[in-house]
C-alpha cells in the first residue's frame, strides 16, 4: 500500500489522490485482521530490534534469565546479604 502511495505521489499526485489509501480506517484493518496489505500501518523504531517472535513462555523465561544475570553479575556488589531477617 505504501509503495502505491509513493508511486502516485511521485507521478505528481496530491493528497486527494491517495487519501483513501492512507485513511485510518484501512490501517485499523491491518491490526484487526493481520492483513499487512490492507492499509498503511505504523511501527516504532523498536521494530528494528526485533530478531524473533518467541512464545509468551519463552519471552518470560528470557526476561527472568536476563534479570538474574544482571542481578548476580553487574549488581552483585550492590546487594547486601541478609544478616538477619526482620520479622515483625
């Protein structure tokens, strides 16, 4: 869809010539139906950081593993061992 819009504009087209192609209503269909060709859709810069699409379980496991590595590695000196637990 975006390529078609660019082609129209490069041939001298103006907004009225592409307004139906870039309408938000079409973009909503992309997100609702998953049809990437249904309209124009936006992404943030974080999209360039995506290397794979893990399952939810895999993602949570990775997050926990990375947090444990961070805590035991770089933050180990900042965590004081419990001498006594306060029980109230």
